[in-house]
């Protein structure tokens, strides 16, 4: 059984995180979104103690992989990545995800600012 690592992220906006995941190949058909966190599943089908609001199930990652999850917290989503999956979905992947997140977040802020200017 591969242990999970908790990796902190600066990402706080669910919509932008989902768009960033889609940019990296995990569109809505491959990502679960839960209002209340649900447990992650390990490679052997075992339920783990880690729970997340946004989950990429292991069948979309690889046959021997574990679920990857993101738990919503006041300071940013916490990413849960197993030791086994860390070489692929660890620090470097999270940097690419954050780059995509920043692109979507900036576009969202520009859209909100334009809507506010129109409103005024």
C-alpha cells in the first residue's frame, strides 16, 4: 500500500482548478466534484482515510495508480498524491497545473472586471 503525501497549493478557486485540470487532460468526464469530501481509493480498491472534494480516480491515471485528490481548505486546495504516483503527479506536475490555474484565474478576473465596468 502506497502512502499519500499532502502537498499544499495556492489554488483556491474551484472553477479555475477544474479548468486547469482539463487543460492537462482531465476534463469533466475524468474528474469527480463533491461538496462534501469523499474517501480516496488505493490501487487495490481499498478505501483510504484521505478524503477530497475533487478526485481523479485511479482508472484515469494508470492501472497500478491510486486516486489523486484535492481537498478544499481556507488557504488553498491540498493535493493528495501517493508515493507511487508522485513521480508523475508530484511537484513538477503541480507546477504545470498551477501555471494553467493562473492562466484561467487571470482570465476570470479580467472577465469579472469587465462585467463590473459594464455594470457601472
